[in-house]
């Protein structure tokens, strides 16, 4: 393969069999369980990078079931999103993510800078309960429960949150081990359709794990539970701050 062929074909690694295809990436019947909780403000400040600003000591623990996504297939993810502001505009900082599929782990980390690690999340309905679990290896590190479809929520009430900006810290190392890329990235969800939204009683339990430290943002009080069914496109990102300049 000559130099021009490499330039023309290089999109992602490996060169001759990329781990994921080019976007855009469309998700159909993407389902969320979001448990919003109050946490320790000092613990929160220790993990949110400037120039993002914390508004309240709040965390959203999300379990997301994605049965139909272009390029990535059928998978589930879970993680923590922290409400923040950037230049006065409200959004969410994606602090941690755990997935059970290699392609979206590679694509998410390499394209946007999603903080994705391999684990075993699940989102199921167990009789009258919506159940989200996250296992890291054989260890259960998160369990969320919510009463199944107790009360309907109007789509207009949840859509602004889905359309708000999201922020990531993208870190790519150099071959010598130093940081080659260290950027604050902003992205949006696009073409969002809310097909259903519900709320109900919710609970969340986190356990400590050295390599899946979700419990470092402890649950002090559960504030709400939200169940969503959506269609959406994951938009590509833009760099809003370069830490190496």
C-alpha cells in the first residue's frame, strides 16, 4: 500500500479492518434509565475539569440500552454524567462509561473522547421493576431500580435535557507516553424523537471497585428516576478548549 493509499484509506485502526465504520451513527429505540442523585460536592469538584463549572452537587447515573445502532450494533452502556456549565450554558460532563461491546468503545474513545471501559451493564424489566445493573468482571458495582412506567412525563419536559450540549475530556497519548491530545470536546445529540417518557420511585446502590470507581461519587440522596425511549443521532464533536496550548 503506497503513501497515497494510506492517506485515502486511513480512518481508524487497524488500517485494513477498522474497529468501527465512519458515521453518522443513528440509534433506534435507544432506552434510558436515569437516576439523578445528590453527592459530595468536594468529591465532585475533584473530578470535573476546568473550564467546566459545577452548578449543584448532582450526578446522573445512566443505564442505556441500544438494540439498533448503525455501525455499532446491539449493546448496552452505563455511567455517570455530571450537570455543568460552560460559558454560562448548561450541559453535561460525561465522567465515566462502561460498555459491553468493543466497536463503540474504540469509536467513542478515538473519535470523541468518551471515557469508555469494558464491563457488563444491563437494562431489563423484572416484572414491575425497571432494573439497571453494572458488573465489572464478577463484581456488581451499581444497581438501579425504578417502578416501571408509574407516571407519564411529557416529551417537552425531557427534550431540552437531551438537546443540551455534552462535554468530554479527550486524551490521546504520544508514542513517548506524554499527552499528544488533551482537549475539551463538545457534542450534541441530533434529530431526537422522544417516543416515551416515564417517572416513578427510584433507588441506586453503588459499590467500591479499584478500576470502576463509580462509588467515589457517593449516593447521598436519590432525587428522581426517569425512563426514556428515543430515536436519535450521535453528532460529531468540536474542540472548545485545548489544554496543551
